[in-house]
């Protein structure tokens, strides 16, 4: 499919794309508690693939005391904190200069670093979940318009979680984002998570089946009867590693930056030929 040709499928990540980013909750927590911004995401990413976060997103452990204890452990990993502080979190700061001088003098640099920040892992997790219940004010209205157009298969590919039985987050809210999708692939339900290529391959298979099932219900010019290939898909995500795998598989991608979903909606307007923003420049819920 050429870059000018409209896609058959619009495939969305959820958090940070269709709903407010849980990364915002992380940043707010870090700033409130004097934690160097980026530490939480760094520790999560560097404990892959077997950290508590990755296990919960693959549905390998339940959302219980075991998960929260493991998550807390990952956020208090001393060697990762040392790496973050010296290589990432203290660039061009007095602490790094002191560390360099100490190293030159043969001192134990790790002993000169501040202690690993104390983080209430369970509180932080639920703050992330709470924040990401809010529909994004630009993307969510655009998603409704894309759905109403009937011109695209609307899919979701999300690193998600399984909440405990009876938890209120299992209930559908009014205007629930999950109701917007023809296909919803949740990492915790399939035992795979992005950026593993296997979950993208699974999504393509499900999208292909959906297209063929609905082909006789839509305009023949949409060519859904021919099935779905990677090149027929535009994938939106807020994490570079997830987009990299999608590109390698042949999908077109849109990077959604924190606090700038409006820019991604404008890219969707260009790709789809649809007007997705209000005249004021902001879609309305």
C-alpha cells in the first residue's frame, strides 16, 4: 500500500493514545515526591521481560499482593538506581561531578549516590489506572468519528491488565473506549505483550478474520474481502519500541507524544481524508 492510499485498519494503543496517559500519573508522582523524572519508567523497562509489570501485562500473575510486592521490588532495584543516577538521572548535575571526582580518587561512587527513592508501588499503580480511565479530549472524539464513517476497521492492540473479579474497573462506563473497537487484542488475555512480534502477528490474524467476515456488509471499494496485510494498517502508540516492531512488520505508524495527542489526530486527518477536529482545533467529548 502506498503512503497516499488510505488504510483499511486503524490500530490503536489505549493508554496515552485513546485515554489519558498513565505516564502522566507517573510524572506527577515523581515530581510530587522529589523523584528524578524518568526513574519509574526506567526501572520498569529495565526489568523486562520478567519484572512484575511485564508479568501482569502477560496475565501470568494476578493483581494481588504478589504483584504489588514484586512491583515495589522492581522500583527499589539498587543496581538499576545506580545506573540511572549516574548515566541518566544526574547528567550535568553537581552529584555527577562529585561522583566523577570520587571515582577518580578511588572512592565508592555508589555510596555517594542518594538512596533509592521510596515509592508506594500499590498507590502509584492505582493512580495510573485512575488517570487512564479518562478519555483523551482529542483522540476519543476523533475515534468516534472514525468509527461512524464505516470506512475503517477500528482495532486496539494494548498492553493491558486483568482486574480482580468484582472490581469496578471491569464495568463498562458510559462512552467506554472499549466499545469503539471492532477488534480488541489485550496482552493479558493472550499471554503476549508489545513489542513481541508475536502479538502483532496475532492482531493481524484477528483483523484479517474480521475484515473477511464483514466484507459483504461494506462498500466493495473498501476491499475488505481481500483480507488484511500489515501494509493495510496504521498503528498508533506512545512507546517507540512498540512502533519499531510495527514498522518492521510493514505497518505505517504514528507516534503519540505525551500531552500532544492533537498532533496525532491531525496526522489521522491527513491519512483518512476526514475532518476529525472541531474548528477550534480541539475535539469535544
